[in-house]
């Protein structure tokens, strides 16, 4: 028989672990921490080199400080998309019809974590870095689509939240029976809508180059950004679908108990 000391040790170890339904909590918090460090690092880098080397793309220093960052960003997001989406697909659950209710409950909590990390990335891309771009339009030489802010915003921040949104979509489709049965409209809108902001960016930059050089928030060419953000309200529908299913699962668990 186990001694009292051993029992206390087991209880202490169990207390250090999160509840079973929050199995992925540490990964979730790590994702927030990593993203925060990345975005703050970009901001510090901008503050250090943006004005001194990032206003004129024809200067040699621009190639050193910004085009190298551009090449890194494009390479990183491409590899990250392939690895993360590929892992989610190739490790998919092929026996969802045999999924235990308790495990399904846990996966809904994990999906909620995916969605919140996705919205966190959308916030950084669509708020701070996007809003400061208006100032860059006024001071940077507009002879290239590559500016000190665009290289961070359009070639890292936007692709990053698109990748994370795709991860949430794939996780739901490959690990939860409700979403595996068909395409979820709220989930798809919440992911595809903000993705279309990136499409609007190309049109916006073309307009700034050939139509007007001044920057106005309410310019018609910016309407696509607003519509893309509206689609993010689909997150509410995702939560509604998830909560409805969780209620069914929890009721079933109570009946068994």
C-alpha cells in the first residue's frame, strides 16, 4: 500500500496539472507569449531603424535592414503554413464516429483556444500596425510596395493571422464531429472574411500609387477592410455552435453519472 507521503506527492503533482479539459492550456499560453514577443520585437525594430533606414527604398541601408527582413518573413510564413496545416491534416482523427464524449468536450475547449489565438493575431495586424500605416503613407517615398511598415504588416502579420485562422478551421474539421459533417458557415466566414482583407490590401496599394497619395480613413478604397472585419463577427456563431454542442455532451455525462 502507498504511504501517506506518496499519496501527498501524487496529489501535489496532480494539483500542478491543469484540468483534463484544459490539457492544451500550456500550449495556448505559450502561443500568446510567442506572438507577443514577435510583435513587440517588430515594434522595437521599427522604432530603432524605421526612420533612419526605412523611408527610401532606393538607399543601400534599406536592402540591409528591410529587404532582408522581407525575405525572412516570406520564408518563415511559407514554412509555418506548410508545417502547421500539414501536421493538422496528417494527424487528423480518422475515427470521429468513435470519439468519446469527454474527449470531444476537451477538443471544444482547444478549439476555443485556437480561435482566441487567431483573434489575438488579427488584433495586432488590424489595429496597431495597420493604423500606423497611415503615417507611413505620408512620409515614405511611394516608389515601391515595400516600406518599413508594409514589410512587417503585409508580409508577416496578415499571413500569420490567416495561417492561424486556417489552423482553427482545420482543427475543427479534422477533430470535431460537428464540423466534420459539413462546412460551418460561421467558422468559414470568420476565417475567410479577414483573409479577404489581404486581397483588399493589393487593391488599396494600387490605388495609393495611381489614384491618390493622401491617406484618409474613410476613403472608399478602404471599404473592403471594413467589410472583411465585419465577417470576423462569425466568431460569435462559432461559440454558439460550440456551446450548444457542449450542453448536449455535458447533459449526456450527467445521465451516465
